[in-house]
C-alpha cells in the first residue's frame, strides 16, 4: 500500500496509479455494506437532494447547436457554460494526419501522458496556460491508451500491423513473430527519454488496460487486459484458440491478468485468464424506476439545467423510455424506433455481436478501496469482486435494450453508485441528434447495495448535434467536490459535459465546453485543479471550472485542495479532503442552497470563520473549536442534518490542524 499526503497534513488520498490509500482507520478493502460509507463519513442518505435557484438555467438557445466547423482550434466555433478554456496545445509533427488519432490520458506529477494511434506524447502542465511538450514517442500502437504506475508506463495495443520494435512499417503477414498485440511496458524515469522495457503479448491484444493494486503485495501490481478483437494465431502466442462460452480454453469470454514485478518489470507476464463473461446467456435487464410510467418520445434534455430548444414537452434527464425492459425481459431485439444496428447486447459497437452479447470487455474500472470493479463489456455492465486482484470474481450482470455498447464505468466516491457509459456506434456514429432519444448513447446510473445493482436513471449530453457529428458518451472522471458526485465526461464531437449525479435518479448538467464539428474529445478528466481533454485531432486542451449558481467558488477551491501524485481513470481514486477553510465554506454553500439552516445562522457561521481565519495562529484553534461546538448544537434542528454534521466536522478538523491547514481564500 502506498500513501500520499495532501499539502502539509497527514490525510490519506488514494492515488489512482499508486495503489490504494486509506484513512487512518481503514484496513484491507472490502465491499461496503448497505447503509455505510467506506470512510466512516457522515451519510447524506437523509439529506434533501441538491436544490438550485429557479434563476439557475442553461443558456437557451443552447450555444452548442450549429457551431461553425473547423479543422483547427482557431477555425471552429466554441461554446462554454461555467467552464473557461486555458490552453490548447496542437499535436506535434508525426501525430497529425491520417491514422493519427489522439486517445486516452494518464497523469504523473505535473505531466500528462496523451495516447495516440502513432505512439504517445508527454506534456509538462506545470503552467496550465502554456504546457510544454517533453516527449513525442513514435510507436504505432492502436489504440495506444496509457496507464502509469510510479516510473512505469503501460500502453495498450490491438492492431494487426503493430511491431514489437515500434517500427513504422506495418506487419502484413498472417503470422509474424514481430507482431505486437498486448501491453507495452515503458520506463519513464526520464520523461524526456521513455525506454521500452518489454511487450507482454496477449491472445486478443489490449483495447484498454486497468492497473489494480493489492494491499498485501507491495512488490507487484496487476493489469487487467480488456479487448475483443480477433484471436491471433497460436503460432504467435501459445494456447490462443477460439471456442464457445463453456470452453475453458477459449480466448473469448475472458480478461487477462498481467503480473508486473515492480523491481523487474521486464519479467511481466500473464498469470491468469478468468472467464468472467462465460455463461451470460440469461441476461438480467433492469426495470425502470417505479416513479416513471408515462411515455416519452424524441430527444431528452438536460434536466433542471434546461432542455434544449425543440425538446419534447416534459423531456428531462433521467427519465427512462416508457416500456424499458423489466428484469428477465428479452433483449435480443432493438428498442422500438432505434436506429438500425443498435441491437441490445453490443451490436452497435466495435467488434459486433459475439453470441450472447460481447465476448470481451471494453473497459474495467477498479475501485480498490471498496473491493469492486465495474466492467463495461459490450452487451453487459458487470460488477466484479477484486479483493483478490489476481483472481477477480463476477458478482452481478445487467443489460439494457437502450444500451448498445457498454463502454466504461465510474463509481461515486463512496462506492454506493455506479455509472456505465454507452458508446453507441463504437465512436463512429451520430447519436446526439434531435431524433435520438436520451437513453441512446449516454449513461445508465445504478446504485450498488450488497453486490446488487439497481437502475435509477439515464444521463446524456443534452444539446442536439448534427448528422455529421460523432457523438456518444466516452471517457470521464469525478470532480472532487465535497458532498456531491460531479463528473466531467467527453462526448466526442459533443464536447465535454459537467453534470451532478449526487441524486442518481435526477442527474443534471451544470457546465459544458464544445467546439464545432471536427476533432472531438476522446477523454476529459479532472486532474489537480484543471480539466484536461485529449482531442482526437486538435491536441491537448486544458480548462477550468468557473463559479455559478450550480457550483460555488468555495466548492471549486475545496476540490482544488485534492492533489494526486498520479492518476488513471481506470483505477479510481478515493478522495478524502484535507481540512481547509474552503471545505467548511463549501459545505456551508451547500447548506444555503438547500435551505439546510436559516440564512441568518449561515451568515453568522461565515462571519465567525472569517474572524478565525484572520485571527492568526495563536487564537485560531480555540476559536474554531468553539465554533464547531456551536454548530454541533445546530444539527438537531437543521433541515439538512447530514451536511450540518459535515460543516461541524470540517470546522473541528480545521481547529485540530490549525495553521497547517490549507488556507484557500
């Protein structure tokens, strides 16, 4: 287990690529039980849903509609809402033109590692307004998705033409010992001079890879290999063979687990190939929420943030299609009115249908602190038990006739919710048109209780796009706003959307950034105070959130106190916020938004916080201790007891930390 500290205080923060980190009372990770949180934090289950003033509305008409197309950043139109662009760094020579597609991102220190079908680039983001290119490493490897752990970089590859030596001449022979399909291992001790350590070959290549750490094994890490492309010849890699679901030797219906010895990464090898997708013929299909019984037609919008112009009356984020399948209902056919090719079970995604849904996973998101992983596996969303990382077990499967290609997964910070994205059309289709339903090509949100998944709602970027704009849900991550589950997510040429899914039944868009047709965001992640996006053709974008009626400056400042040493979205970090004035004020802002205490009492607490902050180190601790005691007496009568307790706790921790705490204005 590896820990990092936040600022100058000893609060553990999980670092996605650096194994899990825990609070001081945590032991080995385990799935959470119903009704508890993984950190012992105050439950917000009894708190009212986040409310927004009636004046909080998205722009109407939506400025994303009808943006001017353009090849370059300067040519295309732009639209932003509660986001501000800081910089764009064009792709360097060798990473532009035909066959050069920007892919996923990983982060280490001040560096962003941007994957590409032609290799990868490393950017120094110390100055977010002017990133500097540190390395442009040419090594053709589709897709080239990166993950990072300490000084090791892992790159996924599945194309038939890639070479072991990173050469540019594609392999065309049907069998070749020079072919690479699997996971490349690089040493990036010197970021300017990456060094290829070895290639770990797999039977179906690697579409994506997920780093998973074991708290009982400090010498090794594990990599879950996801992929579903053609099975290679056993002359290249022994024991690669086709076979049906019940065949234990089949290279289908499984993932591969690579063990990486940290001191000897050149000895990395496949140590397990569990058939986690076997026997999925009887798929469980979620039911719609009991509250939704009315019909919906056409394209939905963005919840309380305002439906787009032309949306049908009553359209809102989170409303399922009338007649959505119930548990056990057949899912082989397309949803009524769905575009051709959108067969439930993965027909609309890369690779096509493989019998009962997909025969491999597209992506797996591990959340070691809760002992779970979410598998997005073509025709299914899967929940895995990963307490023994080398031997993951399938706990639950869900399917949905509205979901064409289960693509990726994101847990809420407390592990009680799980969001699955749908890449309808495999990243090559327009699924955000005015005629496309909200349920197509977006996200499905579930709660997680005792290993069970319960469907709650859908969320999709609400602005209608043209037939020419590739648009489906893609890669994103949580933004560490305390007390809320807020996410930023790429939608290809639909841009980036920021949405609040604290209430899993009513997700709502609270910000966005988009450019006109051309390029498109592959990945959009929060990292150490900024939002970083990998554009397929336009390079690297860095943006920041701006305060609004949906999100206060204090909430943004509290999110910025969370600092990662490394970050991979596929191994999700668990956030514990360090004590700061921003944290206490963020919870107060949420109390005000929810009428959790009287306006006069909230104003009084704010005044006392200002006085304590200005009072200097000598008397600050005593003043904050007294204030925490006073606020504790408010909890019983508070309309939002959960957040009132969080305010009390934040002030109390601030008193203990005194002048070591982050002093965010």
